[in-house]
C-alpha cells in the first residue's frame, strides 16, 4: 500500500509539472496583432504569377508537371504535400489529392511578383506598387518584422514578410479552382 501511495503522488507530481510547463509556454508566446485593411485589394489573375527569368509559376492554375518543365524535377519533402525544386530556391504546396499549385513560398531574390517585387526590395516599393489596402500582421514583441497581406483568403493572397524595412519572404496563395 505504501508503494501505491508513492506511485500515486509521483503521478500527481508529474501531472503538475506538465501542466505548469504548458502554462509557461502558453503565457510566454507572443500575441499576434492583425490590422485589417479597410478594403482588401482586388487581385487580378496576373497577381498570382511568380517570375524567374522567362519561367513563370501561376499559383492556383499550374500543375506540378508544368512547373517541372521550367524548373526541373524536384522532390516532395517526406510524405507531405510540400514540393521543392532541384535549386531549393522556393517551395510549393499542393492540396491533398490535387496536382495544382496552392502556395508558392520563397526567401530567394531571384523570383518576382507580376508587379516586379522581389525579396530584398524595400517596403516602400511594395507600398508604391501595391498600395495601402493591405492587412498588417505583427507579433507583440517584434516591431521590426511584420507581414503585409494583399487580397483575401477566399480569392487568394500575396504576402510580403518584411524585416527591417525590406522584403525577406514572398508567399502567394490561391486555392485551385474546382475542375
């Protein structure tokens, strides 16, 4: 019986440690703030195109086969829906059981939006080209890093992650049309 009491107290002690650790992690996570655009920028078909030289990726319409013609045969990471070309300059995400690009994501300056914005460009250039109709996503403790999100979740978005006044990442997303 004495051993059972000790085991019981040990279990209670371990649970208290786990709960305390979970609370510490939750309470120390930064809060996300979103300032929504008064009116979302209406993106057109070209806004979902990414260029590198003469090659183009059309998010929401291009298939994996089409992308591989321009960028070479890459690989899926593990058993995921995340694809990486041989150059490893960008990543694509595909919806489960679909062969159409859903998300384009790069931190490489060799790719530009249809409006000419690339990684490394100043935020002022983004504002000049895309305008003020963006949603801004920031973390509570970080005023130097934020996202400028153009468009809407239902129609698709172009997101510029900015650090210290410069574009450091571009993410273009649009769910493929049902065919």
